[in-house]
C-alpha cells in the first residue's frame, strides 16, 4: 500500500498556504481601495490575478525553464514524465517570497487605513513592515538567481559556463568539457540538423541552441526537468543531459526545434485553433526521424505491439487529447511508426502541411481511417524479428502514471536510492529499493538492489536479492526474467569454481532471444 502522506504531499501546504494568505491580503487591500464596493473590489482583484498570471506565463514562455510558479496561483513543477517530485529549495524560496509578498500587501493596506484614520505618523509601523517584507521578498528572488534556481537564461548559461557557435547549432555546455568532445558534439548537432531539415524538405531551418547539462539532477535544478530532455520549439532551444556520442536524445529534440519552422501559432507546433495541440504529430515526427536506439526499427516495435494487442488507436493519438491517455512508450512508438509510414508514403510536403495545420486528413487528402488501415496492413506484412515480442512486452506493458499505483511515491524512492547508490551508501539504497518493491509489487527494484550489491562486491547479498527477484513470471516479463538469470550467472562466475552454474544461467537467458 502507498504511504498515507508521501514526500510529494509537502507541495500541498507549500503551494496552497502562501497563495491563500496572499489572496486574502489582496482581497482586503482591494476592498480597502474600493471603499467597500464589491464590484470594484472584485474587478481590482481579478486585474491583479490576471497581471500576475500574465507575468508568470510570459516568463515561462520566453525563458528556458520547464517549470512555472506564480505567487498567487500556485505552480507547475515541470514535465509530467518526471515522476519523482518532492519539495526542494526552489519551491521553498518561491513560496517564502509569496509569503513575504502577502505580508507586504497586508502592511500596505494597514498603512493606508491608519493614515486615512489617524494621520501619517500612525502608519509608520505597518509601513516599516511593508518595506521589510518587500526587501526580504526581493532578497529571496535574488537568492534564486544566485543559486541558479530561477530558471533565467543568464543563470543557466552562468552555471554551465561554456559556449560554442556553429552555422546551424549553438552549444551551451559544461565549461570543463574537453575541447575535442565539444567539437564532436557540435559536429553531431550540425549533422542531425542538416539531415532532419533535408528529410522534412525545410530549406530555411532555424538556428538551434542546445543546452547540455552535466547531469539529470543539474538539469532539474536549473530548468525543472530531471529525467525528461525537452525542447521549446518557439525559442529554437533544447535541453539534454551530457552523454556519450551518438547522443541518445539530441536528434529527437532537434526535430522539434527544426520542424517549428513550418508550424504556426505561438508554440510553433501543430495545433487546431492555436490551443488544441496534436501531441501525436509533435512526438510522432520526432520518433519517426530518430536513429533507431536498438537493432529494431520503430516499425518493428509497432509490429510487435500489434501482435501483443498493445498498439493504441492512432486516430486518437494524433488528435488533440488522445496521446496523453496512453502509456508513453506505446504512444511514442505508435505515433512514430505511423508518421514514418506517412512520410515514406506521402512525402515530406504532406507531413509539413500536417505539421503546419495540425490536420493530417487535409494535408494528405485522405480520410484518417484509410491511412491508419493501410499502416496496419503494412505492419501485418512485416515479419516480427526473433526476440522482439519479449522485449516489447517488457517495454510497452508499463501503464501510464495515471494507472500505476503509488507512481510518484515509488519514483521518489527509486530516485533517492539512485542518489544513495551513486554516493556509495549501498545499504541505504537497497533498503529504499526494497521499500519501492514492496509498494509496486515489481521485482525490478529487487533486481536493481542486487546490481548495487554486486558492484559493491557483496556476492552473497546480490545472490539473495536476485533470488528474491526471480519470482517474476517469465510469461509476464520475460525480459526481466532473462536479466535476472544473466545476473545470477555473473554471481556464480565471480564466486569461482561454479562454471557449470554460470553457463547454465547465461544459456537460459540467451534462450529468451534478448536484445544485444
């Protein structure tokens, strides 16, 4: 069962209480200014709320960050795929600033009332409180910038420290990154930029700025997205974590930024009526143009999903809302395969028009149902490679965050375990992983605990963890079962003298037809 109160529950008082106090202070202040006239007071309050919202959204729109926090209206911490959420220093400082702003507004209202009733001298105390609260609120905001938590472009660039410009790409990267690695990454960015532009037939693609963060934790601190690389297409900017070449996510995010050239609206993504964004088209074209991340193509993954009855309804996915109702792995895979099929069948001009208008039927001149039926026949005619259904069942069976029990709590436990393991606190990390396994009912966290113990040289502890994890039903998750078999073979090998046991375990794992 989930905890009654998880770590993320701290957001409730942190977000709600300061906003409630600020809202109450503003309500009193507007009532005082309106001299008790309800209509005028309501209009003043609404005007302040709208100005606050406009300022917050403008900052989120023009800045690099994925988060947005409004002192009066609460906050959005970042991408939905970042499941491990917990209050951090940024939230504390922003909410402290909102509390101080509430005190400043209350002080201003009190000073106004006292001055009107008994003269200016009687308003000195509340005026002093107003000044102190306002200065302190400004100090909290300054601290955010100084600590690199404000999400401002200058703060991000200052923390990363390095910059190199190319004809198509600009890299903002960790200053300590070796010059040869920077040159190689810039060359990769330039190549993918040109290749994606050619594939989509875009003759005048935008210049792109790629922010390369040292770690997922640094990216979370600077722009509010840890496990999720992302792009802001309307700015021509993208954010990824530093990694070995070829970079696993650079090309995907570049597609968003390059394709923005043909899109309309303030966000430069396919949308109907500006606000009804087709996330299926946005992510589908990015996946369609990705370099395959394994030995199997996006069409082969979708073929396996169709065989396993895990392929979602693409007609809903490319619509305004259907993408988010599906588990991410299934939605991305199906949308990518379908858009790749349309690109190969109808050409780049049709895909560009669909991206411009958000209307695939009008762009291709064919009913969506007909396109989907032809795509499904295309998948059915492909042979499923050996082993892909085993991998697909493991990759695509996981439900969305909305369907998994204790999703954010388990993600938080896993993230804390990852940090503890990285810092050498193996026992603490394993305890957290076992707690996560007890909550989720999944043996994957027990497998992760075994991996930590194995790296720490505790062969007995690793074998015990793998033995506990090996209760997984091979039919429900053959990929995990194979990984556990292989790991137990490793333990037997490292013990010495257990060669037959090792070979038997490895052979059993290979017999499932795993990925390389």
